[in-house]
């Protein structure tokens, strides 16, 4: 078998370059976007899986329903190792009011594809399908197996379920992050902050009626609403409105005021962004709102909750939370997203603030939780800290590992560029699958639009990424199997 694999590798090395069918990139991506595969939409997941099975067959690939994962395969020689490509077919939720195009229509304008999942992660899904199609007639030493997950953006239970009854590939490339290759992924932390009580407090002629902000922990909130109720008599909002309108909102956000009888709605509009990869590209509506209403709320625990949102969001690196300098060199510190403040169904409808943090080494999850809980208690005795999730840990790769060097070389050959390896605040399936590393498909130097309103990807970048992946498959799938790929 070893002789056969070496012969196949030699044949592949001398095989002529093959051209991918670029003409199908855009149409297939538009089709994939039209499945609204947000958490809880089981029918959309099933419909997309059937589409995947049909599409794979049309491309000359083998496809199988593997429960929460769909397997798409390009067989190699019997007994040869499996090279995995891993993507996810589910997407983050959307607030359609923040979009200028329908998020699940699949729209192309002037060489740009718009829609939820265009970048994260349906663009890479389509690139993987067409790269596998392009190398199907080349000699291979590996089976290439594409794994399409279904709940990476929510519960992340799909791969655990899959691996309980399926062997993982020998090594895998997770196409859900940055080029040229990701050698470090920060941990995902979720801090919960609750008011100790819902007492309406004193000191103002109004009470807090309702607060609702944000969509999900991994999205910078682009809308935040606070509703006040006049306590007694005829509402007289003029002075408060004048003070609020005189205060400048945070850059990139705007305040809207609207009266509804005894109620006053304060709505701040911002801009969504990926909380781990492009938090600086967002404009946090919740933090802006919390700053605008400082000093204008009754003395109560809910006011403290908004004040803590403003405190935690004072910077994006966690300095206000005592995290500045608590990071290993080369990891670019912490990333903090003050994400949601709303009634949480998982807490029986209780009002709660959720803060998402991307944690670098050296702190562990329990150490992070202890520090953050202490910060909450120090800020106000009327606030209670809690846990969304502290079970994740950073993922670290040796920059001199064989697989890292091969991926860097393949990227260099395909693009003519040699950027340094990447560190990412976004966690991927590389943490869920043995012997896996994130490889693209986003190019360095460009703001990442995943999780954003009007999520998009340029067709030119789709094509360029397809070329990189094709070069990588020619090298890895057609070359001698790597021994100890994650060691130097």
C-alpha cells in the first residue's frame, strides 16, 4: 500500500494543473444562502442537507446523511488516509430591520454576494465543493472528505454526536477563519450579570419599563431599546428629551426618541459585527445607550445593570474589567463584546446582561470566571454574576509544525504572498475535531463581515480562495501522507 501511495504522489506531482469551475461559485452560493439555517429551524437544515446531497452528486462526489453532519467525499486509494475539510452550514440569527437586502434572498450586486452566511460559512462550503470537483480526475493518495456541520453557531453539539459513531479524518482543515493559517484560537467565555431584584427604585419621576438589546453573544449589538414609564400624572418628558438629545452618542451610533402615552422609548442604532474576529468594526448600540442614560435612571439594580454594561464596554480589550496585560505575548490581548441585555428564555424570562469575551492564554476558564465574578461584585452589591459558558480553552499550534509549514507554502504559491500566521478571536471546529487546524477562507487585511448586517463576500475573493484551496488539495491530497503533521 505504501508503494501505491508513493506512486500516486509521483503521478500527482507531474499532473497538469486543473482549473476549477469558477462559473458555479456565485450561483451555488446564492442557492445556499436561501436556506435560513438559524438555530431552531430544523426544516431549513433538512432542506439544505438534501440540497447538499443533490449538489454533491451533480459534481461527481459521494454524499451521505450522517445525522447532524453531512459527509461529502472524493474517494482515494483503498486504505489511504482521509484528509478532512470542515465547514458549517448553519448561520447566526438576523434582525432584518438592520439589513438593506433580504438576508436570506441571496443577492448579487456589482460583484458582491450579500446574505446571511455569505462569508460565515456558506461561501467556504461552496468553495470546498468546487475544489473537490476540480481535483476529482487527479491522482490522489488521500480520500478527501468534507464534513458540513449544522449547529456550530449555537449549541456546537453536532461534531460530538458525529464523532460518537464516526472516525475523524487523519487530519482536517477547518475552512472557517483566516488565511494563511490560524496557529492560535482564543477561548470563548460568556459572563452573565443579573439584577438582584426588579425594584423600581426612587429619585426619578419615571421607572424602567423594559430593556431589550442585542441578538446573540457573538454579535456586536446593532440595536438597543430602553423604555421608561412616567410614574404619576401627565407625562412631562421634555426636559429629559432635551438632555438626552444634547449628549453625543458613541461614534457610529444614533439615538431615536419616541413617546407612547406614559412611555418614552429610547432606541440606539449601531452596527453589527463578529464579536471575535471584527469587534472593532462594530458599533455597540447597547454600550452607547448605557452611556447616554447615565444619571437619568431611578436608583435601582436595573440601573446598575446598565451602568455595568457601560463600564464593561469602556474599551474592547478588557482594561475596565481588570484584564489589561493578562495575556501571553503575541495574542493581542482579550476581546470584549457587551452583547445582549434582555429577558433570557433559558433563565425563565429573567432580565440578564450577557458579555462575551475571547480569552487568550494564560488564564483558564475557571480563573477567568473567578476574576470576572469579582469584578461584578465589586461594581455593585445589587448585581449577581453568573455563567453562560467558561468551559472553553485556547487552542495553540506549533508554528513550525509540518501542517502549518505546508499550508503556508501552499498559500504562498497560490497568492504570491507570505503573511504571518494568524491568531483568531473566533473559535472553530478545530477545537471539536482531533487533528484539525483552521485554514482560511478569509484573506488578511480585510474586515471580516460574518455576523454583520448585510453580510457579504466579493466574488473575486471567492475565486481567489478557491484557487488557494485547490493548490492545497493538489499538495496534501496528492502528496505522501504526513506523519505527525502537528509536530515539527
